[in-house]
C-alpha cells in the first residue's frame, strides 16, 4: 500500500486505481482505526486498509451506517473485514492480534476527493 495525499472515490465503484474497485461490491473500501494500528505498532497502510480513521469506533458500527469523508465522499458500512492469512506475512502472530478489530468494509455512496487529514464523521447511524 502507498500512502497518498489525496484519492478520488467513485460512487458504487470504489477508489481510483484500487484493485477492489468493482461495481456493487461490499468491499470497495477497507477502513481501520488509527488506535488499533498504534496499539499493534503498525503504520497506516500496513494491513492493506484504504482509510485510517481516528476517534471513530468502527468495529461498533452497524451495517448501513454512513460516514462522510471530507466534503463530498460518503461511504456505507457493509460488514467487518474477515481475517486472512496475508496478515501473517506482515508479522507472525498479527492474524491473532487483529481478531475482532481487522476493520470495516464499505461501499461508496457518493464520490469525490478525500485528502489526508480530512474530517471523517458519522452522518447516519444504524442501530
């Protein structure tokens, strides 16, 4: 993964030049909490996430919850990201360390550009 200053999102597709950009996919965007990365002594992008959030307990958000990133981009939580053995390639034992906090998958509802440091906030919470 490469950390970028900004990236363009496309509604019902995903991020520009992302391997997971597919129409109607539940896995257009992967988000993880900065707090999780810090606790595990990992850098942003290390676990292949697209967006690193701060101050939002992603793993507690229900499917259907919408978040706004920057001025225009809206994503909708679809489900937790499943653990995969590729995490062991990053660091032995990481698979177990990430149990229950791997991050949340989302689909893009409204496109636009997100820049590093843009505010990410919940705009519609599902129970």
